[in-house]
C-alpha cells in the first residue's frame, strides 16, 4: 500500500487524530491505537517502527504540531 491509496478524507481524519495518537505513544499505550490507523500512519510515513515500538517520524511530528497550533 502507498499513500496514494489512502483517500484524502482518511488522511484528514488521521491528521485530526494524530495529536491524540502521539499522546498515547508518549504514555506507552500504543495498544489503544487501532491497527488500521497504525498501518495507514506508517504508510503515510507519520509513524515508524523502531526497535519493536512505534514512534512519530519527523513528518508525523510536524503534522502533529500543525494540528496542535490550529
């Protein structure tokens, strides 16, 4: 799957949800994030797997900051 196959409305929904997801990751509660969300966020390069755990990418961090400031 690539980012082109993720609809604009889905990307917008994930963009809105990203600050909450980032908070869950910060609190080590990744199990509360839907698997489909994780897959799509990894496809968008907003999240990545590193050493068996999820983390925001630089792009994901920038998207998250934009959402928090709007």
